C-alpha cells in the first residue's frame, strides 16, 4: 500500500512538472538578427531573455517585454513615459523566426 501511494505521489509530481514545462515552453531565448535581404525593415536585431526583449530599431536599442499568444508576438516598450504595444504575425522555425514575414536568424 505504501509503495502504491509513493508511486501515485511521484506520478502526480512528475505530471505537474511536465505541465509546467509545457506551459512555459513557448518562450524565446537568444539573439536574432534580420537577414540582409530584408534591408527595408527598420528593426534589425532582437535579444530575448525570459519575458524581456531588447529591440534594435533605427540604430537605437530599447528594452521591452514580449508575450506570445498563438501565432502573434506582442512587444511592449515604454519610452518617454508612454507605453506602446506592437503586434506581429509570428512563426518560430527553431533556427530562425519570422515577424510579419520578415526573417530573423538566431545567432
């Protein structure tokens, strides 16, 4: 009986940990650089860590927060006391991502 109870408790704990990992698993980590053939785009680099992102645009790097909901990536930045959120059509291909169809390769 004790062995069955221990096995049951261990199974529940492992299940909870697995579900936690899955629910947190959609995040990004690392540095992504825009491909050269997308030169018309002003955003050239993204650095993700946790729920934060450093976004380089027009040569200026701004820190913000990001969130992924389905196939949309939301980036929220605050500048001069104003908070702005931009949304992008998002695809994660592992070694690169696309935002509104623009390719950013992981470095």
